[in-house]
């Protein structure tokens, strides 16, 4: 029973750690994309002024 | 049915091989959240079956239940080797970034599941063999495969920035994949020519499996395959997005420089 | 066969270079012997253990000497842009690989010429009747190991930590060839020798496979 539960806990934690890393990377990616959009908008506004 | 196949069928095979066909790739990417949810559902079903439905094995008892994550992990690890091999060959042939990304992401996921195979195997071995590690043929070849993946990923990390990393990594991926069956063969020889130091109980759990266990195993295999497809497409999509974002940012930087 | 002729030219160049600095090879041979000696200290074996440990220590020291050597023999091309010069010549990359491969094999064999007699003396190995067979298996294993070693030295040269990465890449992939070599020598030293030819055949098959794959893919490994 002990080994059985340990194996399942390790398996799940391994999978979830990878998923957590993937999600964190996704969040970073979203922030980066948002920054890019802001820059694009700012550039459009500046372009409109000139 | 036929119309949907026709819709997905690549327009030209040349385009398909170079970019995995824009549409095929997009269908895969748009399906990936569905695949993800399906994978979650299947995983829940698998663990429900393992925890409540499948009967306890009479000799081994609870540790035998590790079988239902151990074997699918190993299956996933070998699929990842296959993906790395195919993607590496395709990259050397077509030199499109997508294949390189596929190889990289598959190697990463393969390494994860190789580690999980080893750990669950050791935890299964502890009560059954009396010790976590014996130098059995399958254990040894899996461990060597783990080391090859490790070397592959380390090379990717440590490679100098002024070279085409993907090309050399593809070569390592190909040589490594060719080595996998060779290692398996040689290790098996090594272990059959030497007397076995440990008496193995239930060394071949696949033979003569009762129906309930077989069903559980099959469900587990399907759900693990779905998890693999989901993780791979998600990772590939991320890497693609990172590269595209980098390109866009570089363009914006250049424009900003021009403006000043 | 211009390919073979250019391979021979590269080999001749490497041999001449090593011959002018014999002290390098000598130092590596001493290193290999030292590994064998340190093995005795680490294990503190009884006389019976010695002959059992002997072949293993021999292979381990060969493995280590190779890991150091391949790096050196390839790194000398990187100095002063010699590799760029070699790549500018219209030499087939496969021929280039074969030249370097044969060179590495010869240098490793030169180290073994020193290593094996010393090790057999220190470990009290009875080489009297089996030395031709032992030589055969050593040569075959050295050929395969040198192929993989040269190949991965070229790969590791592309990283910031080449010295560190080479063994990590090389050792797992040379497991089959090492296993068949160790199997054959075990048969010679302690076994009845029946499976000796099986192991030698296996090692020779690995030589062919690794040699072919490495020669064919070497052009992708080396930077244009």
C-alpha cells in the first residue's frame, strides 16, 4: 500500500509540476504578448499624431 | 465524413512536409483544448478504474497497481523517441523550424516520462524484488535511454549561440534513436549470458492478464497517449508563439530605432 | 578513390602531429595506467578479486583515456582556425571523418600497447594463451569507440562546456560496444570461452553500424 500510494503521488506530482511550468510559461507569454500589443497601440497613436 | 477528410487532407504533400501543412497543423492546434479535456476525462476514468474497479492481484497485492502507470509511461517514452527520430530526420531533410521544435518538445516530454517510468519501476521493484534497483535488462536499457535524453537536452542548453543548434541536435536525436534498440539488444544479451543474481517474480506482467486488468491497461494507454498529444501540441504551440513574438518585437525595435 | 586519399592525407597529418609531441600520448598512457592503479586502492581486492576485476578496470581506464583523448584530438583542429581551413578544402565530410576516426583508433591502440601489459602484470592476468584473442577484441572495440568518440567530440566542440558534455553524450551511447567488449574479455579470463565469438561478432556488427551512421551524418555535425 505504501509503495503503491508513493508511486501514484510521485507520478501525479511529476505531471502537475510539468503542467504548472507550462502554465507559468503561458502566463509569461501572455504578458509578453500584452506588452507587444501595447507597444503596437502606442506606435499607432504616435503614427496618428505625425 | 468524406467531406471532412477532404477538408483536412493536405493540398500538396510538399507543403505538408515542409510546414506540416498550415491547415493540418491549425486543426491540430485548434483541437488541442478538446484533446486536453478528453485527456483529463480519460485520466480520471483510468484512475477511477485503478482505484475502485480493478481487482487486487492475489500474489503481489497493492504494489501491482503501479503497473497501470508504469507501463503507459514506458509506452509514452518510446513514442517520444519515435517522434524525436522522425522530427529530426524531417528537420535535416526540410530544414523548417517546426520540425526542430517538435523534436525539442518531444524530447522534453520523453525525458519526463522516462524519469517517471524509472521512479515508478523502482517503487514497484522495492516490495517485489526486495530492492529498488536490479541490473535487469529492461531497467538497464531504460536507464541508458534516460541518460541519452539527458545528454540531448543538456546539449540543447549548453550549445553555443552562434551555431545552428537544431541541426546538430537532430543528429544526436537520430543516433540516439538508432542506439535505443541496439542498447536493448546488447543489454538483453549481457543479462541472459550472465546468471541472474536475483530471482525475478512476475518479470513478465503482460502475459496472461485477466480481462479486467487488460481493460484498465488499455484505457490507461489511450489516456496517456492523449496526454502526450496534448502536452506536445501545447508545447509546440508555445515555442512557435515565442518565436513569432520575438520576430515581432525585433521588428518593433527596429522601427523604434528608425523613429529616433 | 579521392575520398580515401584525402582521408589518408588527414590521417598522415594527425599521425605526424602526434609523433612530434610523443609526450602527449605518453602522458595519456600514464593516466590510463593510473586509473588502473587507483582501481586497486579503491577496491582493496584480494588476489582472487584481482583477476576478476582486471578486465573491468582495463575497460574503464580505456573509456576514460578515450574521453580525454577524443576531445584533445579534435580540439587541435579548432586552434588557429585549422578546422575552417580543412572545411574550405573540397574534401568530402565523410572522408574527413574517416581520417580523424582512423587516427583516433591508432592513438588509442598506442595507449593500449602500454596499458594492457602493465595492467595484466598488476592484476595478475594470465594472458599467456589468450593474448591474440584479447588483442582482437580490443582492436574491434577500439574501432567502434573511436568512431563514436570522434563524432561526439565534434558535437561537443559546439558547446560552451565541451569537456564536460562529451562523456555525458558519449558513455551512454557506447554502452553496447563496451558491453560486448567486456563480455568477450570476461569469457577469456574467467568463463569457458564458448560465447567469445558471439560477443566479438556483436562488437564487429556495432562497429559497422556506428561507423556507417557517423560517417553519413558527419556533414551535419561540422559547421560550414
